[in-house]
C-alpha cells in the first residue's frame, strides 16, 4: 500500500485543479514547464532513500567517507536524523517527493551519500550527496535555520540548481534556481490557493506565465518584475474577460473587455477607458469616440436603431455643438450637460408633425456597466509574492 499523503501535501496537490480551471476557461499552456518534476524513476522496492551514484564503487565510497570524516570538525557536526532536526510543518512536505530517485547519475559525476550534517558556519542542516571535493552534488535536502526554509532537489558543485523550496508561511516553489533565487521555469504555489506557472528571473515572475487566483480568476500572458506587463488575457471568475495590454498590473494600452452582454474595444489608461474606443451596450446602443478617464469625453457618435447623435461630450454627457439624426432629418443643436439649449428657429414646425420626438434630443445615453477599477487582482503584488532571498544562500558551507 502507498503512503498516505499528509494534509500539507494534499494542500499542494493542485495539478488536477489547475488543469481543470484552465480547461473550463479554454486556456492552453505549455506542458514543458517542470516536466522533470513529475518523472520518477523509483527503485524496485519503491522505498524513499538517497541513491548512490552508479559511477562510484564501494571502494570509492569508503575513501570518500574517510575523507569526509577527517574534514568533519571543520565542516560541522554530524546529525543522526535529518527529519528530527527540522520543523514538523516543513518535514511533512517531503512525503512522496519526486526528487529522491531522480538524476541518480547526475551530469555523469561521481557523488556519494554521507550522513546528515549541521554546518558550523550558518547552522544549516544538510542530508544528501557530495562530490569528491566535498561539495554538495546530486540529490540532497537542506534546512536553512535562520530563514526557516527547506530546500530539496539537485545540487551542482555546492549550488542548488533546481528542485523544491518550502517556505515557513506555507508557500512553495518548484523549478530552476540561480544564485539562490527562482530563475528559469518554475511553479509557485501559495497557501491561499493561488498558483503561478511560468518564467522567473532573479526571484520574480518575469516572462510568460499563468497566474491562478484564489477565486479561480486566471491570467495568462506576460510578466515583468512580478507585475502583469505586456500582452495578456485575464478571465475573472465573475465572467468578465479582458484581452490586451497591461502596464504594472493595470489595464493600459489597447485591448478589449467584455462582461458577456456589453463590450468595449479601444484604448485604456490605468484601468479606465481613455482615448479612442467603441462601447456596445447590452440594450444595443453603441458609442464610438473619445473617452477620458472612463467617461465619454470629446468627439463621439452615439446611435441605435432610432437615432444618431454626433458631436461633443463632457463627463459622459452631450455638451457643445452636435448633430442629431432622426429619420430623414439632420438637426444641429447645442447641448449643455445633456440638455438642448439652442435649436433651429423652424424646429417647432417640424415637431408639430412628429410626436414625442423632441424628447429624443434630450436622450439619456447608457452608462458603461463595466468598471475596470472594481476588478480584483489587477494589482496583486500586495500579496507579498516578492523575490525569495533567504537570510542564508542555497549553497553549502564547505571549507
């Protein structure tokens, strides 16, 4: 029978959940990210253990251990049991790990298993493989006491290259590491249920990726310095969808946004309609023209099956000189704050032949029913998802 997965591990078993969310929203994402994380080469009896490199024989290993024991006073203190020396909440995450039996012949370099050790220089505790130069090499796991962080994965000449990093707050990272930071392809899974899959640079989300938020809203696109920057697609859980450009996690540039019944396509600035655009309202009315900070402002055309207004706008209302088209008539008038203040002298004769048409001149345009400023998660960096810089680096502490 397989091992029972502990509660913390179940919490992070999100692969199926992630795929289901993306499938529901018709979003595709490359499977190339961290393929190695899911490939396990278990030994015959399925046990979890540190594997010895097949390139080394028993004599090599004996000589290595003799050398290791001689240098131990300078390195640190031997630890009888690695798991008993790290916090339980971090230790639980190591159950059913995917790295233990992976890369057994890492880079064709000889490496040797040694007892767990607590380094003298920084109190870090390490258990895993070493190379002949007494540098960490191959699979290993390290608990960084000062940072309260657990790292598990693959080491190259004393440097952690890729694997899993567990933070004491419940977040975890899986992927490539460079200079003690998330860099390359990786996955960041947060305790609150949010998840990022994609590119990292210097500890920050930078490049292409997918971000899934706790309420199942999904962003797919470009990131820079932890912000949504560049082109992307955001699908909110309430049905609103935006495709276009972002600047520092704000809708900015050209794009299209829809709530299923209304849509706007055009220019944005800081989460507001700003510049030239077209808004189609749910009742069928259409506005094409200029916007300023979310409101119709400047020159624009508002029309439906009954009439068409072409003219000036201010703060969302007709204001200034405009032309009103109805049936076969073009009427030029002046408006102020949405009401007619000046019209042609012979207009009364025209109205005598039409019923209720005069009210159309004082029409009430539809208000935009998509308020970008009220959409959550546009600025999500407040969630403290900044770079991972532990107090002690993910390197060994050899002499």
